[in-house]
């Protein structure tokens, strides 16, 4: 295809993606699932797992993908030379914009009040699943051939532990918004803990890849660069934006210059964290968190959110789904391994986070909600295991087991949340905190 035909084909892809996401969403709502889960399922359905299985020629015509060229300098994604070279940047833009909005809705005041709870939940959500994941990897490494021969034992254990630690950070944000939990203790503690857990998991991934390549410079850049970025955003960017209120706001509304500055900050944040080896979502989220509250954040959210949620974010889920092949899980033994992975994931993440939240003084109802929300893996899990597959750290069979775990833990989040926590809205305490209704 030439560049013009690629661009025209991209519009056809957008139409198909949006229509399929809405149709699946209409079905998913009947089962109590939010639209974000429907978009995840739709993305997998449009890939080789269903569409490619039922109509391979039509699927490859609509979503041609040449993955023969890989960019070794990037953790994710592979360099592509077809229509998905348009789909990938558009999907990443949607994801970054949404996380920018999530950052602006992030209640720093509640995190400050609940810092102990957020850190306790984050620590439990890292330590317990990592131990269980590493132990499971030890068994798989010694008694199966699911890890390639070039993967060492410690690389297998650290990578599997990191996979268990992942929380569906972007998906968690959308579920919290869907459930009306934005600005509540439950929602804010879960978002704060999820952000810390995912950042730590990406650092663990950097360590694995550094060991796998015998190059530790990247790991130091990943961890040190992320810390420098956060400090710069909090102590340099935030004060500068606060002083620029006259440029950002005029006559009680956000100016065009303010919109441009906000989008530029989001883009620079996403670029910076991607450049140091962390995912772009963290930079976009941090930039959203340091945006001035009030008129600036209100109008930025109002202008950015509708188009992002309706148009751009479904592209992200579809792009990730196109690289997922559930059909690789084709033996009873692999399904047994998948079951072990799922049990370890739920016990390590959901149960541990619930206990940590209870121990930090949160009510049992809200603690159970936090545990359920933290247990969803979503497409952040798909991203990290795709990296592992591309780098040759895991086999295709183990990859498929992790895919099932990611899908199941995400699907179970909403119905279990409704059953354990209920549909009752949380009401605020004075000062912006929130509690459950009696």
C-alpha cells in the first residue's frame, strides 16, 4: 500500500473498531460489565483469536500486520510497516490522553490522608504476588519446558513475579470512573496503589531484560530516570504552571493557550517516561496530577475526555488484542498451568490487598472493593507479556496462560465488586474524603 491508501484504510479500521466495541459493550452491560471491559474483549475478538480464526483472509485484509522487523532499542512495540503503523500511535495517544485526565481527577488530598493505606496496599500488592509468581516460575522452570532454554531461573522468577504484580492501571481508572468512585477513598487508594505497583513492575521488567541482554545500563536509566521525572514534575513543572494562571485562564475559562500548554505537558511527560523505559502512561498521569486544579483541570477534562473515550481509547484495546492468540492454549497440561497461574494471581493480589487495606484501618466493605479492583490485570498485563514473548523470555504456551489470567481477572472484577461491595454510592466526608452509605 502507498501512504494515501494506508491513510484511507485506517478510516475503515476506525469504523469497524468503534462499531464492534459498541456492539460488544451493549452485550457486556447486560452482564454488569463496564464499556472498558467490552473494549478489551472486542480487541481480542478482532485479532487472530476469533476474527482471524473464523475469517483469516478478511482479518488480514482489514488488519494487515508485518512484524518481520523489530526495533531492538524499544521495549514495546515492534516496528511495523503497514496500516498498524497508523493504529499504534493513535492508540498510544488515546491511552496517554486518558491517563492525563485520570491524573487531573486524582485526589492528592485523599492520598495524603490515606498515604499509609495506599503504601500498605501497594506493598502487599507487590510482595505477595511476586513471591507466589516467583515460586510458580521455579516449579514451571524445573518441571516443564515452558521457559525457553536461554531464559535463566532467576530471569524466569523475576519476570513471572512482575507479571503477577501488574494492575490494570488504565482499565482500573475507567472502572473506577464507571462505578462512580472517582474522588472516594476506595477509588483513590486503588489508583495510588495501582500506579506504584505498575511502576515497580516495569522496573522489575527492566531488570529482567538487562539480565537477559547482559546490559545493566538500561535498568539504571529506567529506575533513575523515572524518579528524576517525578521530582521534576512536582517541584519544577507544578510551581511554573501555578504561576502561569493568567496565561491559562481568562474570564473564568481555559484559554486556547492553556489547552495547548496542557496538551504539550502531557505529550512531554509521555515522551519522557517512554524514553527512560517506563510506559508513556506514567508520564501522562503524573503531568495530569500536577496540573492546576479548578478551572484549568475542569476545562481540560471537559475538552479532552469525550473524544478520547469515544474514539481514541478503543484503538488501544484493539491494537493490543491483535497480538493476542488465545488458541495457543491447546492442551490439558497448559490449562492446568493456566489454572495455577490464575489461583496464584488472585491470592497474591486480591486477597493480599484486601488484608492490607483492612490492616490500615479501612472498613471491610471498602477493603474488599480495593482488593477486587487491584486484582484486575487488563491490557497492562498483555503489554508486559507481549514484551516477554518478543524478547524470548517466555514461550508461546506460557504466554497464552498469562493471557487467560489477564482476561479472567479483569472480567471477574466488576461482578465480584458488585456482589461484595454493592451498588450503593459512596458519599463524602467533610474535606473530600468518602465513606460507604449506611
